[in-house]
């Protein structure tokens, strides 16, 4: 176990480059199982979840050739599907949420898959209904294995179907797309997730020979093909890192440049930070954050309190609400943070209250933040990271606080942010990684 010891109150300066998108990486890594030809993926973040997923594919027989620390070729020509039903696969797969997306490509290409109980962050109920019911509609048969805590899924031949998804699940949409590209006939997915990462998956599959229309909308049509070829794919920068760096600049009163952000793929994220009063400027594909300026939260046009809420794309991603919440503690004004999707994601606010933040937790989904306008600075403390996004929010709070704070269980932060301590120290932070 490791921890961060953070000396707060420092002003940062310089430029930072976001790493490749974690959520996109998990999707496209799973997609290599759809073809017997090599697939090269570039701009991979070297974080726990990505590396463990690649190791899981290697366990199934996928060969990996690393070209650089951020680029590798995956060859799935010799996959052994019998390993899916071993205890080792169940244990490995059950530790990561992303492993659920192996099921779609395995079912599409090999006719069988195993779906373990979801792992990953403990941020509330994360059901698999969209995935499993979608597989059933494509013709698969499910059998729950209580001794394995998962589902065995089989299908001799998947067949296209019109589906109205019960929720716009990103992983559910990705899984069903990957199952449908090799299915017989046409599959229609209505109420599909349309995040940039789902779009990137579709574009990659198109280059491999898939027939997909409606990319970027919530209505996808997929005409099954016989087989797919190899390709090369470069990941987008991680929009969650971009948002985290915007919040970092604001709460530490720092002027920072975030490079190569792919501004057109950030959607409503920059505008949502501007609603908190943060001054942003786009220069080419770089984003300059003028965090040294004080920021005041807007109100709605009728004068009512501003609400920042998550929503399916093109709404605001739920992965950034923790950052918005902690940044608002030092703003002037008040804001209601409404986390609609996960009922446990706001439970870290007690740690911010201990640091002196004025926050009212209304219920599991809503918190009202009364900004202190830096009149009362946050106090240093010791705390534990409960999940990836809350962990980085607590890190931002510690960097803004007076004194030295300690954050335990930083392995959670490492799951989503590559070498975050090293990269922030390069900007002028003082974060020491210590072993417990």
C-alpha cells in the first residue's frame, strides 16, 4: 500500500499534456478479440486498469508486442476460449470493471463468453442488464453459474435485432456494438451512448471492415460482416484528465496550459467550468486556464442557484462531478452538485467538510456547496481515497490546503491517472509517494 504526502498551498505553473483516454483504451483493447489480424494501439496510458486488461488478454492467448511505452500491437489469432471458464480467469476478470466488455467480441467471434460479477470502483450499483439482455436479444443463451459468480453466455450464431436500450450505458453500448459487427443481418441500437470514446470505437471498427452508420448519434445501425481485418488506432486524450487539470489550476490559483486537448471532443466540459467563473482560453488545440483570477459561480437567468448535473453525452460526464464539487468550495457563490447516476459517489464530502469546506449533503445524489471565496482556506488532514475520481478530487483539495495532508489508498488514483504525482511535481507541486 502507498500514500501521498502533500504539501499544500503552492502555486503551480507550466504546461501539462493529458494521457490517452482510459475509458476508450478499455473498449478498443477488448475489440482486438474480433479479429485474427494484428491491431496496433497508440497513446495508451500506462495505468493499472489498462495494463491488467492487456494481461488478461495475454492469459487468453493474445500476443503483445510493445513498440514504445505507449504503443503496442495485440495479436488475437490464437485465443484459447476454454480458459474463460477457469478459476484464474474469473479471479482476474472479477477485479476490473472493464473486463465485462470482453464478452461482446468473444461472443461475436467465438460464440461463447463469461461475464463475471463487476469489479472496479465502489460508487454504487453497477448493473449488467443492458449487456446481458442485449446479448439475449441477439440470440445468446445465458446461464448463471453461482459457484463462479457470473454468467456463461453462448450463441451458435448471433442475429441482428432492433433494440431500444433501457439506459444509454457506455460499456453496454460498446459491448453490443462489438457483438453485433459479426452477427448475421442488421442490428439497430436506439438510445445508444454516443460519447466520443464510443465514436472512436466505431471508427476503429469501420477501419477493420465493420459496417456501422449513425456514429455520433443515439441511433446506430450495424450490418454484420463475415470477418474483420487489423488496423491502427490512436486514443484521444483523456477528457477526465483535462477536466481535472482545469480544476487543479483554479483551486491552486495557478495559470496552466493544457496541451493537445482535442477541444472539439470535450463537449460541455469547458463551458461547465466557465459556469463556476473559471477563465479559459483556447489557443489552437491548447487550453489555457487563468486560475490566478478569482472565480464566481454564475446563477441561472432567473437568479436561482446554479446546478451542475451529470447526464448522458453530450451532457456532462459524471466522472468530473467530484472535481467540480471540490473546486466550488473555493469559489464565490453557491452551487448544487447533482450526481444522478451513482448513489455513493458523493460520500467523500465528509472529508472535505473536515478540511473546512461548507457542504450540505442533501441526499446520496445531491450536495450543496457554499463557496468560501478563499476567505477561509482548507485545512490539511489525513484521508483515504475511496475511488478514482473522489481520490483525485481529494488530491486537489490537499494541494490547495494549508499545511501537509496525507492520502492513503492512492492505488485507486493510480488506476486512472498515470504518474500523477510526478507530473504535478513538474508543475511545482510537492507530492511525496510513501510506502505504508
